[in-house]
C-alpha cells in the first residue's frame, strides 16, 4: 500500500495557494513576450512553466509512502446462523428450512476443517462454540434473534477470516462496522430465496409501553404482505384471551398497510394485549401472525383525600405540600365548626359547606389512592355508619393513614371501631385518662433497629449521612400513646424512653398491611417542625418534604419502594429462549433475606405452574438464576417465594416486630411469543451479507455455489517495512531548479533584452 503526502504547513490548502500564485506569476511574465519571434517565445514559455512547476514541487515537498508487506497463513472460523429466521420454510417441509439447507454444508466441510483447524460456532443472540463432529440435527434454529456483529467480534479474537452462513438477519445492526473495526476478513454464504417467500405479517407494532389507568393506550401496527395479490385480512385485538376489537384491513400486493387502535386499561399493573392475523394456507411464517403487547399501567395522578379535624400548623404544612405536587389530585376538608358549636347566625348565612360524608365515603371512596385522617374525630359528624367503608376500602387494596393530635386515636374513640381494627397499633380505650393517652413533652424519635433500611426513614442515600440528617431534625412535641403493635405492625420510629403495654419502645410511626391495603399511623401532629423549626436551626427545610414525599409514594405502592423485587433480563422471549431472573428480596422491615433458599415459580395466565427452580440468596438478599422458559406463547408471571413457607405466610424476624411475611415476595411479568422482531420481517437480507464481504475484502457466494473451505482466503498481510521517499528534498532537485532559473534568465536577457 502507498500514498502521497505534502510536507508543507497547511497541506493541500497551502499547496493550492502556491500553485495559483506561481501560475499567475507565469502568466503575467508571458505578456512581456509579445514582440519576440514565435520560436523563441515557445522556448521561453516552456522554461517558465518548468521553473514554476519545479519551484512548486520543492516548496510543497510531495512524499511517497509505501508499505511493504508479506502474506502469511491465517486461521478460518465458520459462523452458522441458528436464529429463528433460519426456520423459515420448515412448515412446508423440514428439509426446506433455511437451517436444514445451511447445516448440510457441515458434513462437506468436516474433513477439511479438521485438517486446517477451522473452528465452528453457532450464533443467534449469543455465539456458542460447536463442533463439526456433532450431528446435523443438533443445530436447531431457536434463538430469538441474530446478533451478527457481536458474533463476528467474538470470532475475530482467534481468527483472521470468518465464513458467515446466514440469511443476513441482524436485529442489532452494525455488523459491517463491527467487522471493519475488528480487522477480520468476512466471507458470506447467503441462505434464502426472497422470491419464494409467501407471507402475511404484523411487521411492526408501536405502542405506549407505559399507560395510565382508565386512559386510552394507542397501538399503531404495520401489516405487510409478501408474494401475494391484494387481499383483505381481519386484524384482531385480544385483551388477555378476550376479543376486544376486530378490524378489516386491505393489504396491497407486496405492500404494507397501517392501522391505529386504542385500548383502555381498566386497572393498575401489567396489561397483556395481543394482535392476531388469521393463518392463511399459503403463509410460510405463521409465527409473525401474532404480536404480544405488554403495557405497564400506572396512575396518572395520585388521588388523595385529606380530612383534618381542625386548622393547625400540621394541617397547613401537609395540605400545602400536597397541593404543590402537580401529580397529586388532592381533595381536602378541614373542619372549622361542627353541629355542637354555638353560632350567632343561621347556618344559611355562614360561608361553610356541610361535611359531605355520604358523597365521600359511599360514592367516591374507591376512587382515592390514599385516604388521610389528620387529627380527625369522626363522632361529631355521625360517621359511625361509614367507618366499615374505610375498613372495606383498605381490605380491597386502598391505603389509609392516621395522623395524631388531640382529636385522634384514643381521644377520638377509634378503639374497637372498624378503623381501629385496620391500624398497625392498638388504640387505647376512649375512657383512658388524657394524661396517659396524650403526652406534651418534646422528644427526638429514633429509628427502630428493624427499620433502618425502611424507605420511610431514608432522608439520605448514605447510611452515615442519613443518621446525621435525623440527628439534625428539630424535636417533636406531643405523642398519642397506644397500647401496642397489632396486625403484625412494623415499628418504624419509636420514642427514646417511653414504653407500651408490652414493655416495648412506644411507636411514633408504624405501618402494616391489612387485607390487600397499606396502613400507616403517625402518633404525633408536629412533624411540621421537621420543616419550619429545623430550617430555623439548620437552614434546611427539605427534610419534611422528603419524608412526606416518600411516605405518599410508599402508601401509593410505588414499585421502586417495594421491599422485594424480581426482574427478568428481557420483557419478551421466544420459545426455548434462555430466561434469566434476578431478584432483591427483603422482608417487611426491608432487612435482606440473607443466605436463604428461595423458589422461583413461573405461572401461566391461568395461574398454573409451568416451571420452578430453587436458588439461594447472598448476604445482601440478591439472587440470580437461569429458568427454562415456557414453550407455549402467552403472558407469564415469575414469582419469588420463600422455600420454607407452608401455609402462605411465614415467620420473619419475630424479635424485630415483624411476625410474618407473605409467602410470595415479589413477581414480574413477561411474554413468550412465537414471532418477535426478527420474524416480523422474514425476508433474507442478501444486501447485508454482500456489503459485509465487499467492505472487508471477503468473498460473497450463495449456498448453492459454496465450494470447499479452501476457497475462502484466510491469509493476512503483515507489514514488513514502511518506505518514505521525498524526491524533491534532495540536492540534485534543488540544483536542477537553479539550473532552470539560470537558463531562463540568460535566454530572456539575450532574446528579450
């Protein structure tokens, strides 16, 4: 290899400027030859051009660089595509499948491969070393997609040339760039016949991966037809197994059609939808007649109901915080007077509205994500009849919080009421003396030992910084005294010195689950001091907002705050594709299940177990496992549960106050589908392989024309030396230029004068 460079500052730009300047000077000098005879004018013109050219060459110093190399033998590797697109044609006859025709090369190459040390790998989503001695039937096209570029990069570590036997599918893209960067020569053996493909396909689906409950989710689908005349197909949309909608779509000959649909998720969670085309008799790729859609349905806005017994600093701070958050839809009531208050005017003349108990607690209670009673006494408003509705709301999955004060807990008579039954603390009887039921002293709450990892007490991400943050908070003032924890409640914050009836630290903040709902009890109405009072002492008023932001998110079941989580490496899989599951498992107090046996169970849409594997957590409660995926398409759940569970709930750290924990710790949803992105477009990509071979100096051939392995060059060039020549930097070149100048000057003096 060689190349020309210019050894002058500025390179080509400077060389062009010099050429223009010298050319202009030469033209101007020729104007003085108007009266000179023609023969002499020719000689003088030639000399002027030669001297200008010589001056330019000496000035720019063109240099010739030449690499001298030797060819040496290299090593060849064969990459066989085993992604699912290689199964196209198998439904007509197994031997007509692309993979069957491709693997027929292996017996032909076996002997030669052994003699030359040629390696073999099967690639799809990953590349795996194989042997030419394996039976052909063991090469099955089951991988979800072909990552051609990654396979070439892996092979290039030990080989100088690669033979790719493929239909050209490359879902990840970038195969040509990867091959060029690795420096390996790529030969391509093309498998497939584009003209033989007959198929109707759901080629592409674009939809909102995250939706909101009771709001439409848009689904945009592209349908494509190959090898068929124009015809009409029925596109069906299923919600689970229920047909939700059906459209008639006209497909043009060898063309596409675009369709847009809407569906409204009815509930929070994972919603599984499915688009389906009818299976045509001539269809060669039935797997792409269906596509699964997994929508993660969330709340649009957090809908909260705040009922406060009377105006106070605590009520003012919490209401202001909730109103500032644009994602919170707040309905709030605070009581200014009740029916027992004496007034000097008629009710009609007062600008107060009656407390809408029936409307709130009979008609609209289920629409709220969180209900908060803040220092609220239900009795003056004849609400006894509505308290069972609060209990039912929590049992069905609602979230409820009670905040303390002189009109809350035992002072409001919540003991032995349906609301008192759902709380994480046992309320003292209403007849309890006020001196015992309510304290007024200042105190600094401390984090319970079993709750140090609970998100409600994480004011800072670092453990040391979190401890310092709590130490800087202003003290609380006053506490509603309770008897003890109940409902397997979790003590989160506790009083530093007072004890409950069980001689345990008196809870300041406690949580529990009741039915399917979450309940929180804060036995004080002075958390506002963490904002205003703390700001006066430290200059930082954000602790209050950080605490309540996390509290609202926890009550609203933000998945990021769940104690246990399970994730899969992908959201959708093909049949027999590897399924990797990872989990972080902690108890209700957010303590890790360290070094414990867990079971990962895969359930289908009907709740039947189809796979199960055991795994053990590490010291931080994390585990990872490979699970054999289901063979049938559909939506599935993978559930992590404690292996020693027997009756649905298991003991967990009784000394810490958490008596039992659900057997099922966490779950994740995934989809198994027959088609996928690769089979959405089953056409063989000849252009990809042809470009790959041309750009890397390899050979392109079809499967039918592929010969012996010796036909694929694996040699590589090694640079022996680099020679650089600068012919116009030598003394003879400069001398020749001076001679030209001298001859031209002498002749010009004699002939022109």
